[in-house]
């Protein structure tokens, strides 16, 4: 039996152990006032973390798909632009990109918008845009979108290239247009290859969303930092912060694994 197949049939003792630890921590939080205070404070940042992750990932997926299609197009210029974008963005750490977008990209964007809308501003049809009009929350989301789009573009590119060439040729022989071939033949088959690594990127973005705390965005990590700085309960605070992130990431990982298993079973029946 192949090792990976054998691993799939193993009883998930790791999940049992993790659940026991999680239950013990939950009981500790419920019965210990300091831990309960920390948890109630940190939990206020969950909504921001989820919003940043969902919005950033949705935008990154759309941009990544566009970049992947550019990289697979028949135009040499588009292919080179897509490759340039992917290599540059993948080479910059997310934290550096976050600072760059927040303090360089946003002011530059405001300058460009004001330059293009000068006639409207002169006619009092539009107010001058200020840097502070772009909140730090949206600067952080923009940075995550750009940073992850390069990796997601490679995921889409690999998945699309994995589709058998004969399928595409058969679709061409039926007279389907390029868009119809992509929508009806290529993408439905590619998504089975794309979904697992795309899910991994989603889980990774949940963790990397903690980086937005460096801009003062009130996510889980920032709420924990503020509480720890005021109470000096660093052990309790960062234990709870890690606990909350584990709930989110492990829960997502289990859900994605079940989805992959269901898709494999569907393919086997088909």
C-alpha cells in the first residue's frame, strides 16, 4: 500500500489530542478570570481578521487568475508582463510589501488620482483626495491582495497546464471559442488540481493577516498586543492569541481536507 494511502486510513489521533488540548484550554478560560478577560478582549479582533482574510483572498484570487491568464495568453508582451509581476512580487516579503503599500503605494495612488481629476476638482465637482482617506485597513488588504496574487497566479497556471491537451483539441474541433473552451472544458477540470493549494494559501492568509497589526489594525494580534502592554500578562495573552488562530486554521484545514476527499470520491464514481 502506498504510504499516502495508508496515511489517509490512519485514525486521526492527532485530532483527538488537539481536541483534548483545546477542550482543556476552553475550560481554563471559562474557569479562570484573567484568561477569560484576555479571551474577551482578543475575540473583539476576530471580526477584523475574518474580514481582512476573506476580502484580501477574494481580491487576490481574482487578480491571480487574471495574471495567470495573461501568462498563458498568445501575446508575448502579456506573458512577459505576467512573469515580471510574479517574480517581483514573490521576491518581496509580505511585511515589507505591507509597509511599502501603506506608506509609499497609497500616497502615490492619491497623487495619481488627484492628477487625473484636476479638471473635476477645479470645477468643484470633486474634492481633493487625501492620503488619510485611504484607511490603514484597506491599505493592509491591498498589500495582502498583491502579495498573495503572485502565488495564486502560479497555482492557477499550473492547474490549467495540467489539463490534458487532447481535451482542448477536442473542444477546438467542436468549434468552441477560446472563452468557451476555458469555461466549459479547461477550468472545470483544472479546479480539481487548483483547489488543494488554493486552500493552503487561504489558511496561510489567515495567519499572515496577523501582520496587519503592525499598522495598528485592530485584528486578533493587535488586540492581544494592546492588552498585554497594559496588563503585562504576556503569557496569558499570547497563549490565547495562539489558541484563537489555531481554532481558525485547524478548522479550515479540516474543512478543506474533507472537501478534497469528497471531490476524490466524486471523481472515482464518475
